[in-house]
C-alpha cells in the first residue's frame, strides 16, 4: 500500500496537525512541505478507475483535502505560504493536535497492506477492538456492508474515516473513548 511519509529532524513542537488543502493538491502540498524539511504523512490508497477506452490504477489520498504535519508550527509562514495549503485545522483559534493513536492506527493498516478505502465519518455503531491477527489491538466502529464486516477507523479532528474488512469472530466489544470536540479549519495567527 503506498504512502508518502517523510521523516526529517524537526526543531520544535511535536504532535500531529492536520493541514486543510485545496482539493486534489494533497500530493503537491506533501512534496513541497517535505522539500522544506517538514515531516509529512499523506496516507494513500489504490483505486481502479475505468473509462470507456482504458482502466487505470490510481494512488489517491485516503483523506481528501488533508495532509498531516508533525510539529514544525513555529515555521507557520513556510507552511501557510505553501501553494495549496488553506490552513491548519484549529479549534478555538489554536491548532488542534491529532492524537498519535489515530495516526498510528492508519499507519498500521497501510503497513500491513490490508485493503482499505475512504469511508464516510460515522458517529454511531458498536465500538470494537480486533483481538487477533495483524491488526490486533486496533479499535473502531464495526459495520456490515454487503454481507461483509468492516472496521471503521476515524480521525476525529478532520471528521474523516476509512474502513477495512475484518472477520466478525476476530473482534470484541470495547469501551469507546471520548470522541472529543468538533473542529474547524482556520489559518494560524488568525
């Protein structure tokens, strides 16, 4: 499973932040920020697109219009002047931190090469934990679609979700964590 994930030494703040980007500019933003020395995470998934004359496999952003940035907010001018960046997702006028566990859950799914796809953000359903297999310990919402069980993983800050196929016998009910507060996007310094 592809991913754009650069790791550079950062001077300054830790934590993951979500950058709201112009539609279909996620890869360009990730590339530009990486070349400026930022640590960027742009999870991608493979999608087969069919046209009347051809079929093509595309690598698309898992979270449309978002790129994740690790720390580096002390260089806000370099971030906000990057072509395609609308702003840092913020709450109450301050940049909101994406929990490490949510980023690591998405990384774990991508690293294990499990088939995944974007999924509408859900607020209800049974909260479950995978109890065995390569995704052991991951938690999310269990849903059933077309006779298959899927685990929905969410990044609450940007209200986006992905789903991954799981075996129903491999999950157990878990205690759902506090879903947190709603967020909105706004440039730094506003």
